């Protein structure tokens, strides 16, 4: 501070007092001078996208989506990042750092989205304003969707904070939060482009309808779910990739199955890489081997009488007898459960040991596969079980026919007998369980499982989490972080 004061006095004496005071500050923007041009609007929108990326551990969505579920345990060395284990066992306290990390990061995203929605000046062209505001509404909905599913009743902030008093916001009901999300997504969908075009990774109309369908599904609004999916299908020609694993390798990113993906890019300044490449990797590759798959997850995959598994299992994780992504035989001692996650990890030929935490892989928040699963679930819940079979079996067909397209599979060229046969039952209760299991194996370790368990209800959730301290009444939602309670006195 002393050096800064001295430097200021020197500049003042050299330039002259009057001239110094008349000069505009260079390279400094305020809320009055920013948000005034098309370039400003684009920069502000870019800032609103930034918190969705997995560029640091502060975006710990995987802790809540995977580790808190029955699909994974913390992994890693004993005692390392013990706060994750407290979440896994539901023995955490409000001062748990991972609660605060995701709360702060996603509310920062909401704050930046609010700035884009409300602060753009007259100097921004109508065309640009319409597009960036629509994308900001999608982002705000994305952030709130995750926050409300993690924490339940939370403060609903839809305007910028202009004063310190604006930071004091009481919680809103879950229903009100979902209503705002629906409103944002409907308004966004009306204005968004059908395709991201050259702006890869930006929200599209299809992405808005896809998230809207999921929002409806989570509330049990099944007809609205189908309506949103119909609009999604009309907005773009989404389709499944021939091979399931193409959704998780660098060469096939942003493909025809991608509805919305969080983008990452290595070697950038400021940092834009995917740190999950290191957090989930084995220790000998400079990884931390967190998010370790459980035996219960492995057991959810079907296999033939000849013990040939659903190929999605080995696309998702490595196990004894399989080959690791770098070509060597997998060692089950690399993981405390004997299984290591493959998704979000890249071979050393792409990301070497020295830059392991700077991955290129995107995070697929929504694939067309999930849209088909949502369609099957909604149809079944509406009593249209026979219609639910087509989208469900479309996924099973893709999985088993990997043998016709993936030369790396043993037995390539022929689908193993009895592998993933089409489901034929139209018994609603039985089909419900089959759809839930299909969702589990198809979307495994894409950070959805815990939220599915919660929406399936008390008995289902408590059964699946019986090995922990989970109690549905107490743990349906995570506690709001203590830091927020200390700051926001309107939360009681």
C-alpha cells in the first residue's frame, strides 16, 4: 500500500494536478461503464458460463451426484479430503467445505447471469441482447436446478444486488424455485438458436427444452415432460452415437448425442482445463483416485449366461481383467473398491502426467440418451407402458450393438447371444424398476444418481443408502452452509 501511495504522488507531480484529475482511468470498468456494448455483453455472458466448468474442486457436483449415492465412495487415500466422506456417510456438519464450495460457485453463476439479464445498456444491439439474455436465463435455471436439488429451500435471487441490503434474502419454497426455473427455460427456449453454430458449448433451444423436460420430470409433471421432449425433437436432429464410449472421448466431443455439454480446454490462460482428469485417475499417473465405483454399481449391469457384461460397464470403469486407458493391464489395487472410473479421464498420450489436472474432456450434462430415458419414464408413469418400450429399447440396442462398431471389443463383429434383449413387459411397476436401472447404468457417473434416488422417494432412497446414516426426513436435502447463515440473516 505504501508503494502504491508513493507511485500515485509521483505521477500526480509529473502530470500536473488538473491534468491528472481530468484523465479517465484506463482499463477500469464500473457497473456504469460496462454492459454498454455488444462486446461487453459477450464478455459478461462468458463470465456467467465459467462457474459451470470443472476447473477446480470448487465445482464439486460429483461429490453430491455420485459419492452421496450408492454408486460410489470417496476413494483416495484414507483421511484425504475427509469432508467428502462425511457427505458420503451423511455425518457432515454445516461448516463442511464442500457444501460451501458448491453454494458459492453456483450462486456466483446466478449473480453473473442476473447481471447479464438486467444490466445491459442501450448500446447493446437488440440481436445480441436477445441472445445473451436467453443464454443467461438458461444458465440461471441450470444453477438453480442443481442448488434446489442439493439444498431444497434456498434464497431466490433474480435481480442483481445493488446494496448490501439486497444480500439479505429469505428462502423460497422448492415449488417456487422450480416455478422460476420453468419460467426462465420457457423464455430462453423462445429466443435461443436451434444450433450453437460456431459458438460451441453455448445453450441452444434444444438444451433449454431438455433441461425443462428434466425439471418437469423431477416434479412428476409427466405430460409436460413429454411436451418439452416433443419440442426438443422438433428443434434439432439429435441421435445416439453408434458407440456409447464416443460420448466420453476427446475425438467425438460435441456430437449428435450432445444436448448440452460443459466445455473444457487444456493449456489455456486463464485456466480452462478439466481437473476431474486428475481427481479420478490412479495414483501412479499423478491422480487422486477419488469417486471410486462400488460393487453395487457393478452388479446393476446385466450379463449373459456366458458372463459377458453389458459393454457400458467397461466403458464406464476399469476392473480386474480389463485393460486400462493407457494400454496396460488394470490393477484392482489402484482403487479401494477394486474399480476405477474411466469417464472424464484421458490417456497420457493426450494429457501427460505433468499436466494431469488440465484435461480436455467436456462434461456431458445431458445426452440424448437421457432424453429417451425421460420419455420412457414419463410414458410409463402416465400408464402408457407399451409406448415406453421403444425409447427404452433404443438404448439397449445401441449398447449391445457396440459389438458391431467397436473394433476394440473382444468378439467384435457379432452381438453375443442373449446380451441386453429388448424389454417386453408392460407391467407398470416392473417396467418402472427396469427404467430406473437402465437410467443408472446408462448415466452412471454423470452426476445424476443421488438426485434420482431422492425423487424416487423415502423407501427407495433409504434402501439404497442403508449402509450410511441416511434418513430421508433429515437428509433429503443438504444443510445450507453455516457461512451463508452467518451472512444472510433472513435465513432462519
